[in-house]
């Protein structure tokens, strides 16, 4: 896969000295995303789709959590699940991003420690019928580990979208998808995670057509 800027682009004259290195950076990133997407086990995503369907159909909650860029992914995906998958005559998703309530998140972090920022919220709500999805490039975020452990003690199902070697969460969550790549390639992992979320959402949107 190769990426090339249009030579007629009037902005070319501003980057002519560094054109080739920049083009290479862009091409390598896009190629890396393509390669990682091709390596994702379809069975793992189908398992996640089925888990989400089950949670939706019994009227339970999906909690999604992440830090930094993954917090944005969590928020984005909660929006997609809550709105894009709506279908007349079908239960809607009760999807909640634990990264979105800044007042509660910051209060827990300030008063009880950052490790408690997600688990402290879950304590009020999570049940054995719910699903927690944690999104983390490193898989080692203490607040996500604490949230996963808390959810498991309540009997809830847990799933993790991870990067690099999966970190601690790989062995704590019930199921996971790990984007195995060079450590430090956060942009690559985050791009692939968002694509995974969109692919799963499209499967759930397809329910509207009875697929």
C-alpha cells in the first residue's frame, strides 16, 4: 500500500524539503493499520457481538472505560451503541461510558485515588447480567484493572480491547482482543481499536435488517 500527495497540491511547495520522509511516515502508519486489522481473529469479534446482543436483549447495561485517547474511544462507542443501533420494536442498548462523568470521575480520583475512578462508579450499578468493556493500549492501567476485578466479583462479563502484549488485563478479563505491535505505537493501536468498535457496531446495526 502506498500513499502519495497530489503533486498539484498548492501546499506542496511548503513541504518540498521534507516531502519523502513525511510520505513514508504516513504510508507506514496506514500500512500498519491495514496489517493489524487483517490479523484480528474474527471469532473473537463475533463473541463480542453475541455478548452485546445478549446484554441488550435482557435489558442489562454495557459499561465502557478507557483512559486518554481510549477514553474518547469509549465515549464514541457508547454513543454509537446507544444511538446507531436503535431499532423499532427492539430493546435499545443501555451503554454507558465511565469516562464521561467528569465530576464523579474526578471526585473519586481526588478522594479515593485514581485507581478507583472506574470501580467506584461500577460499585453503584454493575450486576451479574452486565458487561464491562475496557479499552487500553498497555493493558496495565490500574483503574481499568480495578474495574475489571470489581465487575468480575459481581459476576459481570468482562472484555478488553488491548495493545502490545496485552498487559495484565489480558489475563484478568474473561475475553480480549490484543493488537500485537511494537510497544509505543499508541496511534496504531487506538486506530485499530476504533475500527473494531465500528465493525462490531455495524454487526449490531445489521440486526435492523434481520441479518
